[in-house]
């Protein structure tokens, strides 16, 4: 299994659109290893989050971070189809087909350089530093050389939402409080509440408790910035089977009313 299991994940059916991605290449012609991966799950965040590189990247001296693999569907958040315009707007050649994106760092099928079997090589592209490098001969090799690694939480800069989502999905009870603190003043409160909601019905009681405490901080200090969905999230904690979580949620309910 390559993808992180998620208790709330809704797997979308694979959608093969006839629109060309490069010359006469359509989604059905993309590398077999990629299509086989999507048969496992149609896009998502990876258990192994690094790939070795020969040159330094913005992530590290000898590696690049790999977060999410785009799927073949119509959800604009993580659809391969929806994100190809990024390459065009950045002035990249048309032989790149993007399959993973984190801000200015991209991973693409490179149809200008084919493997002996006729499949595109895998290119890591950093738009900001103009660093392009081949990281694998094909997608099958790309999957083989992925390695597990923690996602460090920096002190001076904020993780991107892509990095943050990956970190939340990989976090355990020891790491989760730091992540919630790291993003607690993020202006996108809908995104932040999404992660509190994710853990509000998690099977692990410790993670639910940590999420309820994160909601407490939001209600006490950021109440005027919270969207209406805060009530739905709070309702999850009010229905929690653990009395201590229910009690804190009840206190937060009164805070919202006041």
C-alpha cells in the first residue's frame, strides 16, 4: 500500500477523459504503474514522503519531498486534469504532465525523455529556483525509491497546506498538538476546522481529545473568524462517548453562545 489510510476518505472512480495531455497522449496512455496505483486509490497522500535527488532542492541537500499524487477524476482539489494549467502558466514545456504539486515544486511525467520501455521519465521541477532534475527513469522506479520520512514542523515559516495536510495524516498523539499550534492562526479557518473535524471522529480517543483542545483555542481566541461549520464540528465532540471530551465540548458550546 502506498497511500495513507484515512477513515473519512471517499475514493472517486477513475475518469478517463479523451482530452490530450501532450500531443496524442490521453489519461488512458499514462504510465501503467501510475494507472495501477490509482486502481489502489484514485489519488491521495503517500506513506513514503521523500525521493532521493542528485542535486539539492528546496526541501533538502539530497532529497525532494513528495506529498500528494493527483488522481484521474473531477475534484479540482487533487485532480490531474485540473492542475495541468499550472505548468502552462509557469511557462514550462508542453511535454510535462504534472502528477504532484506543492507550491512551486512539481513532479511531472517528462515525455521528452523516454525510458527504454517507452515510458516518460520523472522530473522534479522547482519553479522558484528554476531547478529541474530527473529523479527516476519511469514511474515504477519512482515508486520503488520512495522512502518514509517525518515532515518537520519549522519554527520560522509555516508549512504549506499541502505539507500540513500530509503532516496531519501522518501525525500520532505526540506530534498532533504541535501541528495544531503551528496552524492555529492560519487565516483559512475552514481548512483548519477541516482537520479538527477529521480527528473529531477518529477511532483513537487521544487524538479526539487533542482535536477538542485545538477547537477550544479557536473558540476562545479566534471566535470572530470562525465559519458557521464550527457548530457542526462541535456537535461531533458533544456526541463523543468519552465524558471528559463531552464536558469540554459542553463548555465550548456555552462560550459560543456567550
